[in-house]
C-alpha cells in the first residue's frame, strides 16, 4: 500500500495507441514528440518504490479521482499530451499517445495562470471521460519529491500509470458481455454490461485496490 499523508503531488498518466482517445481539451496542450534522448533519460529515472506491481487489469479510478483526491485537498495544476515513439518498434515509426494530469496539495498551489484556470474544468471533463468510458491496467509508484534538484525529506510524489484500455461503451451504449464460469461456460440468461473488476481507492492514509463483486 501507499501512504498518502506525505504525498505532495499526484501524477495520473495514461498511455494508449488510439489517438482518438486524446481529450480535445488537451490537443492544444500538446508537447513535441519525445526525443530518443528524452526517452532514455526517462527510463533511467527510476527512483521510486512500486506499490502496485505487477500491474492489475480492469481497474476503475473514477472514485479515486472524484472523491479521494478531492477529499484529500488535491487540485489540478497541469495537464498535457505528448506523442511518444513505441520502444518496441525498432524502425522508430510507430508512436503511442500519453496524457498526464498533475495534482498538487492545495496548500502548495501557487501562481496558476488565468488561461489554465479558465481551461481547468474542460481538462477535468476530459479526464473523467477517459476514466468513465473504460477500465485500465494500473501500476502505482511512490517517488521522492524534488525541489531545485534536491529531494525534499518527508515529501513524496504519487504516480498512477495506466495503459491497456478496455472500453466500457460500444456505439455510446454499455458494452455487453456474458459472465463466465470457472470452465469458461456462460452464466445467466443474457449478457450484462461490462464492469470494472477493481476500484482504486484511498483510505486510512493508504492507496489500495478493492475488488468489485
């Protein structure tokens, strides 16, 4: 589990192959495609401790975002989109899409510009669309918080990384699936709406996954 009491910043990051999933509100906050040098530097920057690893499939983070982060006093302070080269493509032609939302404890929020404040509700709307329309494979890390290149004692950065998107909707309607038994046999009289298997929640100063019946 991850303790939340000393979390100063929370990063929620999504990676996916379908560019149509990028929220329109983030398209004008697009950054240049990641360079090979930046990719190498990012992969070498592993200083945190994993608390969800190996990753868990079919997770919803809706309640974590809408209730837990807000109740813990976090505010959205940045969001952006960046195309990145797929490291599995040796030819360097295929890309994937990354969107990141940055939350900070409200007592540490300063100097947000008027343009961002005017866009913040739209950005949050794009985030909620991403998480309500699909489930995700989740990894979680707790990293040191750095200021001016130095780690700040007692303060951490929570990183929630999501990929392997599973849509919950089909043509705007709930996607229907058959429930299966232990031997793969169909259960019930009709297919039911696809639903998350787990919910990421924060409680008692810790982050944990709750199985959904």
